[in-house]
């Protein structure tokens, strides 16, 4: 056990000390909420342990493929995607040339991410890569009002194939990969690896933490995520 973890105040004690009370709540509600608060504190601590374990990963595989992209400033290789940063995050957007419209689930993630892209850009390079031509990506970005996301077309599909945005059968899946550049060498650092094979019964495949704010907000409601609703690109009502 981590020595720092060993010194932490038990979550149950912290929860009992919590000062928050709401008008007209019952003793039954407060007891259940305090028990839940203890679990939430433990969840926060577990997330931090996982993040620390992720940061401590040994060096990943060196990136040596023929990866070619096109962005607003022209063609580039993967090194060019780093800019002046040493860490690069690439989100694989399910919007290949065979699609009439892009994936609504990806779009539900990218909308909020656009709002944080400028902030993230202070610490890392963040790009969105899709297999459609650049002009098509940019047109959709304008339609959605995206202002800060850096959009790139995968010109030869090599990146998408090697880093699991494109499966051998030609189907697309969302992927988020992180790369590092140290002493001129680019290496893969981390990618979400939770697939349908690792999903628990009755649940859609998801990472932990879930990258999509939409689902995290719904998790705080009595209805939860539900089982028969997904975001749409357009709502009629």
C-alpha cells in the first residue's frame, strides 16, 4: 500500500464530518447520502491512484509508421502534430468518407472538448483526426460552432489502422491515444483499451473515467444514463 494512502483519513470519517444539509431532508436520506459520500470519496481516491499508475507507465512503443495528415496549415507527419509540446493527444473521430454524417457519440464528446481545447493547449497538443477529406471536417466543425479544435484528415489511413480508429473489417471506432516526444523520439504512451469484450453485463463499453461529460452529468440524475437513449446530431423538438 502507498504510504500516502496509509495516512489518509478514512472516507467514512470524512463523510460523517460533512457539513452539508438541505431543507426538509429526512434522517433516512441523510444516512444514505452520507454512506454514498464515503463511496464518492473512495472513488476520487481510486481515480487518483489509477492516474498515478498511468503516469508511471514505462516507455511505450516507438512510433515509426508512415503517418500522414492534412490540417489547416497543410500536410504534416505525426511529429508536426506536436507543435512546441512534448505530449500529443489524438482523438480518432468516427467520420470516414463512407459516412453521410459523423458519429453522434463522438460529436457529443468533441463539442465540450472544443470549449476546453484552448486550456488543454497550454499543457499539451490536442488534435482530432478523421478519415474524411479536410474540407468535409472543417465544414462540419463550422456547422457545430467549433472554434478551437484542430482538425486533421488521415491521408493514408495508416494512423487510423495502427492505433485502432479503423478495424481490419473497415469499421470505425472511437479512440484516444496519447504520445510523447523525448529526446527526439516519439513513443506511444497510453490509449483507452476498454472494448466491448471488457464491458460489464447490461452496460455499453465505456472508459473509466468516462471522457464524455454528457454521461457523467446523467449519472447524477435519478434516471441515470438509461438504456435506450443516445445523443443525436439534430433534435426536432
